[in-house]
C-alpha cells in the first residue's frame, strides 16, 4: 500500500528562493519534489511548508504562522499518515524571540507530543516521525537582507540545534537527520537553501525513509 508522508516545515520546505522576494523553486528542485521523484509511486509526499513558520511562537501580526496552531489541521486534513517529517526551528532563531537551542528543542518536543497524542486518538496507528535539524545559518547572516531578523547569535544557536534535536529524537522514539552535512544556505541571504542543497537533501531524506520502512 502507498505510504503517505507529510513534510511540515517553513520556507525551506516551501522552497523559497534565496533573496528571491518570495519566489519559489520549481517542484523538481524543491527537496520535497526531489523526494517524491526519488521514492517513486509507492509513496505520496505532501508539501506543507509555510514561510516564517515557527515551532510554537505567534509571530507579530501573523499568528497563523505558529507551527503548533496549524499542526492539527494539517494532520487531520492528510491522514492516514505513515510518516511526519518536521523541519522547523530556523525562524525561532530570530533575534526578537531570544531563544537558544534548548528552548527550541523543547518547543519541537511539544510538536512531537502533539502528533503522538493526536494520532493515537484519531488514527489508531502511529506514524513514524522524522525530526530534521535544518542547515546552519550563514555566519554572516547579520550582514545580509535578513540582518534585521537574524544576528551572529542566531547563527551560533543554529550550529548547536542538531545536538538537541538528536537527543530529543532518542527520547521520543523518533528518527533524526541532520541536514547540515549535506546542505548549505545561500550567502545571498544567509537563511535559505541553495538549489543544489534542495536536491541533495531530497536524495538523502529518501535514503533515510527507505531504510525506515524496510525495517
């Protein structure tokens, strides 16, 4: 039976073109599209990326970008689900939120707990959950077009986030994948993945998924 995978993330799941003014990479470049092509017809990959989405913060003026608030709608709309991929945390790094890696990981734990409790009640079958640590911000992000949002501390926290996410995954019985060894953000804005990184991520994630469902 075809496996259904929900990819829940922010602008780097949406496919935001670096410094592109909101433009989006084509489907065959976005990591979700590459993932679908790599996995083939035995899987259905659902894109659920929203630029600016946080783990559980209401961004000023756009509370609908709170990842916790919309999560249950996404789960309910697309169930039954065999896997949920979570790639969030980048927007939590904004200087205005004053969050470190431990606080962000605690918020990610809230998302995982939410998925597990919701699916236990509504689906009767627990999907696999893959927590992905996003690529690091560029060390010079403060000098780029998003310099008002991210600073040097944002970059430093981004480099420490994978360790906390990995610990969380082990604690919660989830899969974990760190994208930093495979992906880099563009120096054009210091936040968004290059086209090459989208493609590399899609193929690496496909490997992890095939391994998970082969067990």
